[in-house]
C-alpha cells in the first residue's frame, strides 16, 4: 500500500525515529571531568563544573545538575549536551574551544508551536572562557554553509541530505530509512566555531522538535557531525532527547549570480 507523503499526520514522531538513529554516534569522552569553566559574554557569566557523569551549571537564568555526554570534535574542541533535570523543557548544548578560549551556549526551549513559531526555540550566547587566552575569530553567526548540498549517513539504514539555502532556511530530504521520501524546508541558524567547523541548528515545524549539531567540514569527503534532537513524543506530553552522529559528504555547491546571492 502506498503512503501519501503529503499527509503530514502520517509522519513519524520523534520517539519513533530514535531507535537506531544513533548508530554513527561518536564515542563519548571524559576529558571535561574534574574541570570548571566560566564563560563571560552575552547576558553575564555562565558557569559549568563537570565530574565523571554530571555537570553542575548556571546559565541564562537556569541552573541545575544533570547527566551529560561530551564529544571531541577536533583538537581541544568539545561538544557537551544534557537535558535539564529541573526544567524538563530545556536541553543544553555547550561548545568549548579550549585552544581559542571561546564558548557557545545553546539553550533549546521546548514549548507549544503557535502560528509563526516552532515548538523548539534556541537561545544562543557566545562568550570567552575565563582564564584562557583568546585566539582566532569570535564564534558568530555564519553564512559559510549556504549553497552547499551535503549527504548525511546516521546509521546503516538512516540517510538524509541537507541543502543550505539562506541564513534562515534549509531543505532536508530523507534518502533512506523510515522517513524515506519525506522532505521539508525548516528554519536554521549557523555559527562558525573555527574555519571549516560549524554549529548548525534547526527547528522543525511539522514534527515538534529541534536539533543542535556541530560538524567538521574541513575534509568535504569525510565530514563528521555530532548532535542532539529534542522535542515532544507522539503523545505531545513527554519530552524526547537523544544524541547522535553522522558521516557526511559534500555533493555539490550552488553558485548564484553576484546580485542574487542569498548569503548577502
């Protein structure tokens, strides 16, 4: 029996996607255990203290202790992720660039979608690490991905492609897996952390969820990403939060006429 791909009521809920989607997740690391970080930047200081399993944190008007996962993105560059145990509608991503003394806090806030808003909204706060020498460029919003078409493989059965359209929009299409044939255009925000390394976030409007990823695009034939998804389960009552990873490959790059470049 054929499935009507245009009927979004049949689309898989986030908890239906989760099984097996994390097969290409990178191993977690314990490099942050026993370390304390203070980030000074947008909205005042933020603090993060890690042990082997938990992070004690205070940032953006929120605080608590939660279990975390940490991933090594590149030399002295880490991605840490956790779901608040105090406020279940909050998941936190923290990018720590110890080589350049910089950090990016991203709070994913889960609510109810309304006309003109998505269920997940992201709060971005960049800053510098107290006690570290700063180098390189500040972590800031970037148009560096615009025009690229990238193929992502999340597991032996899950594959998608992304087309990065503008500072506001990207298009995704499922190439393999339970969502095969589905596609949509959703809102995104991109930050460059280091040359060729980008934080890419998106907020879906059909499925009430959002994602924070960080990917090393320096080798376009061997792109590596680390990420998390956060949203409502099928009932719309319980939050779903899980981490994943993917291997990517640049498929093509669009080149627009100078006066029609969406990045400008």
